[in-house]
C-alpha cells in the first residue's frame, strides 16, 4: 500500500496512525491554505488536504468539489481572496460522492445559487447523503444535495467559452468523474485533468463488493486513464501530485511552469493499479479462508 492510499484509509477508518483533530479528520483536511493560480483561469481554492478548483470565465465560474461541510466557508473566503465572488459561480461539479469531496456542496450551492451537475452513477449518493455500499456508517454521511443535471461519460460542460469534458473513471465511486480542460500556458496549450481518484481506500473489493461491478470498473479505469493525454494533473487530494510543493516552486519564478507534469499522472495510475491488485488478491484470499 502506498502512502497515498494508506493516508486515505486511515482517514476513512479513523485509525490513530495520524494525528486528528476533534472532528476525527486529519488536520490538513481542515487547514486553510492560501489560494493560488494554476494556469489560464484555473485556481486552487481548497484546504491543505482537500482539493477544490475554481475555473473562471467571463460569464461566471465553475467550482469543482466542495470538500467537507466545514470547508465550505473557507472555500468562499478563498474565492474572495482571489478577487472573485462566490455568487458568480454558476455551475458546481463533483469528482466523486464521498463526504470529504461532496460534503460542502450543499452549503456552496446555497451560498452561490449555482446548479449542480454530476455523473449518473453518483446521483443517488449525492442526493441521499450516503457513502454507497456503506450507507449505515453515519460518520461517512454528507448533507444531501440535489443534482440539477445528470451527466454521462463524454458529456461536455460549457460556460463562457470554457469546455470541461467528463471522463468517467469509476471504481473509487460508481460515478467517479475526472474533468478535462484545455488551458493556455504562455504560447503552449496544455491538457489539464482534475482526476477523480483510483485508490481502494475503504472500498470492499469482495465479500460483498462495495457495489456490483467495482472490480471491472477499476480495471476499465486503469486502461482508460492510460489513453488520456495529461500535461497538468490535479486531484481531490493535493498530495496525489505534490500540488502544494509545485505551488511553492512556482513562487520561485521558474523558467518552466512546475504544474506541467506529463509523467505525474501515469506514475500515479501505476501505483494505484499495483495497490488495487494487491488489495484484490488479499480480499479474495480472505474470502477463500472464510468460506466453509
């Protein structure tokens, strides 16, 4: 298991391998961090441990993810610090319906008046406020939020000349959505991807699986991910791609934009796939042992 997957599993299961605040969440999830520009009107407005992204346009803005419920007020502050108004956000998007990324959406929707678009596979979890397959776990619930438009793989969200393409990358959740954006970087054109995730984390892969078809979904996502051209990888957890370290490097006036990282996405997919295969083998071994 890699650091990334282990970090997520600890957070989900509330094991005391990491220091936690009274809320039970790792401190970086609630720690405010200065918002910053990635490129071409794409900004980071999340916490030190939970990614939230603002995509600006002349006709209003798009916000991707909402963090925990506790993060919503800080997201509003971060948007304002950048010189924008949360009330100008027209569309809310979600990478996946887990409480640490969807929990703030209801409050952000209320404050902004924006509409929420989401993949069909995550609509029930978003509107029901539950973690699919672990509905009885109260600690993993989120405030329910209404979905205004249901999306499928390949759908394009357009606003003010910006086009965001939904790449369905299921496994981590049934509707896991990775958002592709073309952005200018000086004279260059870059392919930005806000990747959903492909970690196993707290998901059951067997006996019974978190949701039917989850194993095939993960494997399809690993294959699909390798077909995507990704110059600038972003994610719901900034540590996936060392985003805050890249922010610090950008402040040093580099000759090249440190957010451009063509090898970073494939390297993460390789780690996630290796972790998945180990976790799957262990789950199936355990299932054989426990079967009379």
